C-alpha cells in the first residue's frame, strides 16, 4: 500500500519534469554532416604485439607499434566524442622505415606492421556498425625511394626523370619533380594511370571503405584526377574524395574541384585559425573573410576540411605554448569554431589531450589514453550539438559582431537559428544584438555552457567570460504555462480526494 501511495505522490513531479522534445526532421546524411578524426596508424594504439617488428618507441622516426586492431578497439572512444568518420594515414605496404605510410612498396598489400587485410576489413565493418565512415589516405604521386619498379627496365617510363622542384610557381615542375626525392610517377603514361585507377577501385571493392584523402594532389596532372574521380565513384555511391592541395590561394585550390574532387583540406583557413586562436586578443574577422572567399571560389564550400593542425604541421598545442598561453583553453576555443562554422571539422589524434609536438616527426608522438579528460568532455558536448543542430552543419554563416577578438556568428537552416559567441579576449565582454540581427521577442538558450539570454524591447545582451564560448539556439520565450499549472493543481486536488477516500475506507474496515 505504501509503495502505491508513494508512486501516486511522485506522479505530478514526473509529469512536471517531462519536457516534450520536438522530433528532428530526418534528412539524408551527406558528407558535410560528418566530423573526421584523423589517425596516424603507427602512433595511435598497439593492440597486436605479434606485428611489432622493429618497434622502438624512443626513436621518433621508428615504428611505435600502432595497428589496425588498435584503431578498431578505439572506435567507441572516437564515436563518443562525436566523430562520425575516421581518416587513416596510408596502410599500404611500405619500405623499411615508412612508419607514416607514404613510402609505398606494394600498393596491393596491407603493411604487416599494421596488420592484415582481414584486420582492415574488420575495422571497416565495425565502423559501419557504428554508423561511422572510413577514409583511407591514397598516394598517386610517388612510390617509396627503393620501389622494385625502379629496377625494372620495362617500367622505366613509369617515372619522370629525376629532378628537384626549384620553381614552385612552375606547374610543370610541380607535377613532374621528385617531392623530397621520392620517385615521381608518370600518370600521363596510360599503363601507370590504369594501374593506379584499378588499384584504387580494388581497395573499395575489397574493403568497402567510404572515401580517399588524396595526398599531394597538385603534384599530379588534373587530367588524371578527372578520370580517377569518375572511375572510383562508379564503384560506390557517395564515395568521397578529399584533396590535399597545399597552397595559400583558394582560387588555386578550388580549380581542382572542376576535376571531380569533392572537397579539400582548407589551408588558407588553417593559416588564419592558428594565428587567431594560438593567443588571445586576436580578431576573428580573418576567419570570416576566408569563408567569404570560400563561398566565392568553391562550388561546394561546405565540403572543405577544417583543422587546427595535422601530421605535416607543428602541433597547435606547441603554438599556444610558444605564445605563453594555456593550450587547453586555446584548443577549446579553436574546436568550438571548427565544430560550429561551415566545413567538415577534422581533428588530428592527440588534440583531445593537448598533445605537444614541433616539426615532423615530433608532431607524431605516440598517443596516450591515460590523461586528463577535460578537453575530451568538451569535445563530446561540441559533437553532440553539431549532430543535434542541423544549422551547425548546413546553415548559412553570418558575422553579427566582431571587436578585438569578441565575435558573434549566426547560422540559420530552415526554421532553426544558432548563434555562436566566442570571447577570444582576456576580459569579460558584453555584446548587444539588435532586433534586426535576431528575431525579437525570443530567447537565446545556451547549450554549451547553459547560459540563457532573454530579449528585451531593444534586442539581446550577451555577456561572456574571458576565453570562453557559447552556442545558443534561438527559441520562444519560456514563461508560466497556465494550462499545465491548472492541470497540476487538478492532479493534486484529485490526489487529495483519493487520500481522503483511502483514509475513510480504512476506518470503516477497522
């Protein structure tokens, strides 16, 4: 009897706490909805000691033991942070010393340091079970230094003549020169072209991967990429090609989009984002200016890959430290921008633990999973919000306010409006947004830090502490729900009458 009475007593509270959640409209997932976690396989997680040949964790240029099984074991860890895809450095068999994967010896084999073909297939299957996609790094420009083809007279014309690149503005030198002395493949040779395209299609058919990150795109003729893209996309629907065109001019990069490459890693944004967030009191206006260029020059600017650092750059943490800044604070602000601005956010492994590192190979240290979780927990919030709010993935992008590092952006998609506020300064800042900038008579609900801003007749006043950020969604004002309160009172009255009836009944029975 007591339990039943207690349950009835708690019913009004349960009803009060039950908040109706509006079901999000289901839309077909596209690549601009993804968030990518980038892994250097050898430096991530060692789960299979049987493939630990030549491992020396004290040698920055040696093998450290990471393998495909190690990546599979951490898929839940990656997904929990909100990432929906992984990008792996090349897993093809490399010549000795090629821990990074870019000195390919055999294009049709998995490097034994990383595991087997079955390990790769298992990784892809397990990722797909979790609704995650897998991108492989693909090298079409060159082979390893000592590839067997170099000693094969029948394949002499498979390579360009050995020449260094002296003039990086000369496209012919860029495409035919030997980058870092690596043997440069002659893609204009029909046999070479056919070999590379067939090989690319074979990996898709064998493993069911979802995309390629294309290495050193500008060193390969555009005519090759045009045929390559057409052929590989005929194998699997929605297969994604992400190109690496390392250049500061968005017009130069965007031109490759005419040849079938879907998106590109955004180096012009990288140049600005590292300046803006590696120290405080830096204006965020340059980031928005890059977006304006991107909209102008790219057919699909929402497919650009945005990043704080990668395996070819100094770690973002190192930049913050050199500027005498707290790297954790700086990373949080930088990632807030990446996860809420247009583009596909790409996070290099180790960023979630503020991994330090200088130039290659110091920026490729072994991952440590036993560290402070402060950034990880923050990334989880960002990842959840990006998946919950279509406006953060698909919305337009408008700069509402910027002054000396305090910035407010707006993203609108269908009926949803998100507002991103980032205080990149050393002081608490207040920003007034007018009714012309945001619809009047509503409120901004902070979903990252829990802030709440109700409008007055003049607009909205946002106050942000130093070096913090908030992501708001514009919503109807909350207030007294008269029908709900009336219902609640009625429930209590009925509940009181029920208790009176029970008490009266018990007296009669005694």
